[in-house]
C-alpha cells in the first residue's frame, strides 16, 4: 500500500480495497520500523491517527466523503496542532503544546485526512540541509550519508521513504522545492497568500508560504485542493476562489511557452544537474512546448536581498520566544536580563542565533537604509524581472538547486555556501510567485529536481505541465534501494 | 534671566472598542488578570493579527474632529524591544505613515484668550500589558497581566506649542473633551484611558531655538501633569542657572510621593529597529468612508458651546464649562428641556449636582439623581413651590433615593407658602410680637433701615418654618412697615 500514490489510495479507500484504519496502521508500522534510519518523523500520533481513521471509515462508508478522507499524511512540525507538541525543530519549543490548530491542519482534518505525526525540520525553518534541528539531522533515503535538503527535509524524506504518501511543508526561500528535489519527490510552493499562514510558526512573514509534498504532481494537486483557502485570520491571505487543481491536469502542453532563464544555467551549476534539466526540457519540447530563452537580470541579487529581508523579519518574529510566557526558560535566572539572555542563548541553536543577529543588525539605526531599504528595492527589481518575463512566456523552468544532495557537514562551516543552495528558488519567494519541483533525473545515484515557476495564482497550469511531464517520465516512481 | 517654558505633549488615548485592535478578546477594564488575553494577545507561535476596523474608524473620527489630513494609506510597523508585558517583543504601531496627519486644537485660557495648538500627527497602535511587582508572588518574582495588551490606542503628538503648565492642562482637557464627545474614548483617566507624556524644555525669553528637552512619561491626571511640569521647569532653570546643562532623558514622576527621577538617558535609549509589519496590509481608507464618518461625527465641544449660548441663552462661561463635558452636556440638555428653564438647569447641573458627583467620585452617567428628577425639582423652584434653600433639602433627599421632587416636597412638608393672605397674617403677627424692633426700625435713618429688614425676615421665616416665599414676604413686610412710618 505504501507504494500507492494518494490518487491510488483514494481509489482504494473508495472502492473498499482497504480501510483507512488498515492504511493508517500500515504507515504507522512503517514509521516505527524505518524512521530510525531517517529521523524524518519526530512525533508520532498513533492513537489519534487510528481514531481519526475510524471516523474517516465511517464517512467513507456513507459514500459522501471528500477526496482526502482517510488518507494518512504527516505535518511539518511548524504547523500548530491542537494538543500535540509543535516544536518547530527547536529546543525553545520542545515543551510547547498549542491549544489550536493551524488552518492548514484544520483544513485536512475537516476533510477527514489522518495525521500520522509531525516531521523533522531545520530549526525554525532556517536551513537547507536539515542539520539545524534540535532533534538531529534527517537522513536522505537515497543516500543516508547525505542531507535531505531543508528546511522541510523531514517531510521530503518521509515521502521518499514511503513513511507517508504526502506531507505538508513550508517554503520561505526554497524549503519545499529544494528538499523535494534532493529526495526525488514533487513539491509545490503556492502563490503567497494562497494558503493561510494562521498557526504556521513564522520565520519571515512576507516570504513564508505553505504547500504540499507528495510523490506526484497529481497528488500535490489533490492536497492543494484541500490546503488552499481564504482565511480571515490571516490578513495576507488572498480572497480568491480556489479552483479544482485536478481538473486541468490532462490538458496538453502543446503550444505552451516555457521561459529558460540564462541566469539559472550559469557558474556553480553541477554539469550532471544541468544535463538532467536540459533533457527534461527537451522532453517537454518534444510534446509540443516551445522553449524560449529569457533573462532575469536581477537574479544574482536575490540571495543577498533575501539574507537581509528574511533575517530582519525573523529577528522580530522570534522575539516572542523570551522565556516569559511559554517555551524554554533557563534555570535560576538571576534577573530579567539574565533570563532573556540565557533563555534565548540556550533555547536557540547557532544558525537561528546567527540570523537573529544579522536581522537585528540590518534594521539598526544607521544601517536600515543601506540594508533593509536597499533589499526592498531589489525585491521590486526581481518582481519586475518576472512580470516582464511573463509577458512573453507561460511558465519559467530551470534547475531547483545547483547540485544533488551533499554529504552531512559538507557546508556546515560555510553559511554562505549553504545559502547558495537556494540560489534558484529564493527569487520566487521575494516575488511572491508559485514554484514547484518535480523529479527529472539522477546524478551520482541521487535525484535531480526540475523547477517550474508560474505566474501569480497559476498553480493549475504548473500542476498540469508537471503532471504531463510525469506521464512521459518515471523519475517520480523511482524509490531508494533501501525502500 | 527670564525663562520661557516650551511644552509638547504625547497623549495616549484608549479607544472604546469592544475588542482589541488585533484580536477578538474583550477590552473591558478591571477583569481578573490574564482572563482577557487570547492566543493572539499572548503572542502564541503562529498567531496573526487582524485589524479591528472600528479602531481605524475611531482614529479617522479623531482626525476629522481636529480638522486633520486623513492618510488614505497608512502602514503598521513593528517597534522592537524586550519587556515582559510586551508579548511579541515588538509593539505594532505606526511611524512613517500614520493614519492622522497635521491638525490643530484650539484651547481657551483663563483670561479668555484662545490659542491654537498644532497636532503633528496621530497614529494607531496597541497597548502593552502590565507588570506587577506586588502581591503574593513567590521568590520575589514579578507578575504579568496581559488583559490590557492589544487594547487599541491612538497616540496624539502635539507640536511644542505650549508655554505653561496652564496651557498644557487646557490642551489635555480639550483633547479629553473632544475624544469623549465623539465617543471614541470613555475618558476614564483613573483607569488609564488617557495618559500623557510631557516634553519640557526651557530657553531664555525671546530665544527662537529650543532648549534640550526631557520627557516625563505616563502621567494620568491633570494634577500630576501640572506638578510634574512645574517641578521640571524649576529643575531645568536651576540647573542652567547653576552653570549646568539639561540632559536629554526620559523621566518618571510619582504623583503620590511627588518625586521625579530619571528613567533612562539618551545614551541608554532603545534602538527600536522599526520596519513595516509584514503580517498586516497597508490600511486603505476610501473617500466614501471618510465622508460617511464625517457625516456621522457627533457634535464637537466648540460647536456645542456656541449652540448652548444661542439655544439656551447661557453665558459664555457656563456654556464653556458644560459643553466641555459631553455627559454633563447631555444631562444638562435633558434638565433644560424637561424643566423649560435652562438658566436654573445650568446652575443646578454645574453647582450642586457637579459638586455632589465629584465628592462621590461619580460621573454624570452614574448620577443617583436622574436628569428627569432634577428637572422636576427645577420646575418647582421656578413656580415658587419651593425656595432655593428648600431645594437643597429636596436635592439631598433625591440623592438619597427618597423619590421625586414632588414626592419629597409632599412627604417633608416643604411646600412654600405663597398664599398672600396667610403670609400677611404671619408678617402682622411677627411685627406685633416685636414692638421694640419695629420702634427701632422707625427711628433709624433710611440707610440703616435696609439692614434691619433682615432681622424681620429671619423672624418671619422662622415663624413659617422656612416655608414662606421670601420674595413675597419681602414685599408684604416693606408694605406693612411703610404704613407705620
């Protein structure tokens, strides 16, 4: 059953080939047998899952159940789950149990999806390798000496290892797409505002966006149907009706104009990755799509702008973790200052502290204009690049990240090398555009991701093209040997 | 040397919304600590703010009331600093693009002159919670109450246009009058609904450059404000005259102990690292909204004062006092209309009633004597049923809840005797019983006679048990005495 896609599981559930309880138990068993190999899941909610599965079976029996009813999934531990620890991968929240659900969690619960547990992640979603988690690194199922990518590395690895057919994730600078690429699965970061941020622990509020991860584009479409909603509790959520993302999956790609930005095929790109991506593009061309060379001239500014804006917002977003109200408080503080300093120094890991310091510095009196002000101007330029490009093309494609999964510790001493992992993904967050990664080849026996960037709210077209690509390729069906 | 005082005010006004500025928690004052703080107010992870539209409308109404520009696109920013009663570690406020731009407030001074005080801007923001260092907390810990956290505020920032404590108080009172008149604030200063930060500097008279200022924060009464300003002015002048310089600093004034002290110097000031809040969209205000709010804006104190003069023929002085307080105005208007005697109504509302309420620490909306009751009594004064002196007894009884004026007049037998036959008999009897006084009156010269009339009046009122109509008695008495001359 664990090799089924979500679409196949839905058929199986609706045709009574198996019950949700059986399915849920199967995945729970897999998690308990295999998770130690990958450390992808950090909280298992077995009892709750089986209760939810039994309820889902009743709804399924009534014959009028939503698509996701009875399908087991995992939630990234960044989403608040009522009564279930939500740590955000941090010692700071190791003891935090929220009294509310994130809207994303609520939406899946509403449709009867079954939560198996919570996935590991880089601490506060800050990282591209899942090495910054308080709960230890996640291992890539394709090569356990290598990283799964981050920050949604737990979700990606869990899907690659068939511990769940789908999982929720978040993407601030590439945290859905890069781990999806490195773990050989599909992942979509929707348009900013498409999915509610309520109950999703903030890293950089103007960039954070939740999205689905699954093995196929079709599964992502099914999950996005459930996830996406306008939410009055999130002022940046966009009041726009949610289309049925599965409805247009079958459309032909004939005549589709695909922009290929030259900046995404430059220095630093692994030749094997480039080859795989070019071959994938050739496949689409063979199906009748038109490849158009384009330029996104401000691309090289996206990483520096991002590493001003994201830390600046994070420095304020993480101020609430002060040891006063919830979360970690140091032992025996001698006064208020001591409580603040030690609670935060002991509760946050190194990378989180580094970004808080960078952000605080960028916003300081005398530096604001040179850093934060400038970065916002760059953000505008990047938006303009994209809006110019979308005048002549329907989608933009290129590599998701520069190279396949690297070994643990390979970039640990060099934060800038780590930051460059997201060189192709960050610009879409700065522009608020949707981006996706689908498996498109193998290099050194590790997966390569093809990135698909769409115009605002054009997720249906991206999913359609990704689905069509998966009809003529089978990279998304390949499994790591150990699985 | 002569010194000139320069004062600017920053006034925090709590808006009278039912719920907080970014959450649905109640803003009611005085609840058990932390019972009115929801997940958003507690800054639980993943929670997000949603702007309260009523707070925005109230801010716009204030802007309209002071004839200010309304910014059609204002922006919330984060003001970053750590404090236990600031749950998010930043205050959501406005800086670069506040909702209310430049405006002006006219104050009236004791000598009757008027002065315009310019408003630099007013912005929307959230209040912080409260830290408490008292009570039964173990190990010398401090407590945090987040009930107030997230209460909507407008902060009104004046230009340094005031030149004395008197002007500052007049300005503060005028703001109080405006915000309570348009009903965007309950005006309860003792509950912290209005709080004042006072910027004070001094300079040689005639100088046009500003001296170094200090800011005294969080004053919540006019009296404390006056004391704080006067002490600070004196301190600064002494300091400069002794050859020192004023340090730019934030100060605190304790109204109970009358002690002012430095809280932090300019060097210790926080770098607040303001930046636009990414969780909130810019606040867009349409022309239609502004026009709707302008149409619905309740009467402002200045307009009301003018109306009281024309509609009720009150003096400038009386109408200014009454019109400055919207609750007092409403009370007065009911009494005036129901009694059809605005002058008497004004006297009683401003005099006996205000005094009693003040002593009891009550507001006009909490008055034990209703406006209808007071009107009933005014009618009885006007138709001579009771004297002014009796009215005080009636008022006292109404205050104690003994009924309407008519009921009390009846039960206490307070009815004034205005029957001329009965009064004439009393006067004749008193004159007959006081032959010596009458003889003395006749033998006195004209100028002394007037004084001696009082003696007869006293006797007559005593004989009538205070119920004789004094004007009538006076007439009859003069007539009878004249007959004897």
